[in-house]
C-alpha cells in the first residue's frame, strides 16, 4: 500500500478543513520572516514575539494533524469498522445508516453484508448542519456506487421514511455532533428508536474530549462532550448502553439497544394479611 493510500483519509480530512491549516502555516511563515527581519535590522525586541507566534502556531498545526491521523488512519480500524464489530452484525441484517451525504460509512458497512441491505438516509439540512468543513466534505464525497446492497434516500430528522420496528441496526457515525440544536439530536434519536425492532441496535461514534493526550489535543478537544455526556443523551432517549470503547482517545464508539416491550416490567404482588 502506498503512503498516499495509507494516509488518504487523513489528507481528505485536512483538505476539508483547509482554512485552519493554511492559516497556521501562514503564521509559521510570518513568524520566521519576522525573526529574520529582527536579526537583519537589529530589531531584537521583535524576536521574542515572533518566537511566541512560531511556538503557538506549531503546536496547533501539529495537534490538528495528529487529530486527523488518529481519527482516520491510526491502527485499530476506522470508526465504521469498530461499530460493525460492536454490533455483532450478521451478513443478512437489514441496516440503516444515517448520513450527511458523505457515504463512506455506508459503503464500509455494505462490504460486510451478503444478503443484507443498507438503507442510507441523508438527513442533511443547511440550517442545522452549518459546518463549512461538512459542506466541503459533501462536495468531495465519492460518487454513489452501484451496489444492490445499498439504497439511498433523502429525508429529515423529523420523520425517517421507514415503518415502525422494521430495522435490525442503525449506524450514526459522527452525525449527532453536526447538529447544533439539541432538540434535533433528540428528534433524530426518537425516530431511530421508532424504526428499530425490539432489542435492535444503535451504533454510535462521536468525537469526545481527549482523555489520552491532554497536552497535545486538550485545547482542541476541550469544548467537546465527554463519553458520559453522550451516554446520558442516549439514556434519556430510551436506549440501553451495552458496550463501547474509546478509539485512540478521541472517538467514543458505543452500542445501545432498544429495550424489549417487557424489559424492566416486574409483577408486584401486594398481599394483605388479616
């Protein structure tokens, strides 16, 4: 495998976020020019300021590149592969992949199926999904492959176009975090719960606050939720956490099951004695 193919996902991730990388690289160049100017013109007071810019820009540039690699190409498999393992999916399962037009997760899941089928539901809404990086990623997304295992549908978070209790598993790979309105996250989870069969599986992957490299990525990931916050959101939506893992310290991958109708029901006998 060539180096370019090996880091292809990381390069695509950075390309979608090119403004931040260009800005940081520009600061590096500017700082080096200021240092050279200070030395040439004996403006020594300019050098400490320039060194500070150089160090800060270097930190953020390295941290952003590190996050890109860890999320996309680090050993241990992609988020989609981790979720499929957590699902303990079968080749004949009827699967739904909630997407925002990126298509990568659905294609990855379909590779594991034989007689099964993946229904890909694109719930992108420009008013709700305002990330510029997401729009650039959608524009560069691979073409829809011709595959009988894949069915592509456009929809919204308010009503997924599938019957009640009709799906074995639902995958949402870094989808909820793209909705800045919490009510829409809850709305989507309610719809997912509706279409899942009893004891159906919701497989979720979301970025979290770094717990492995706080010195390198702490500042970048500090605004993100923790894995406990994601678990709490799913618990409030009526799902039961089964198992999960923190991938490379940056992604929470978890399996949540829809309870059966009889789950938690216990017969209480109230006997009175004379």
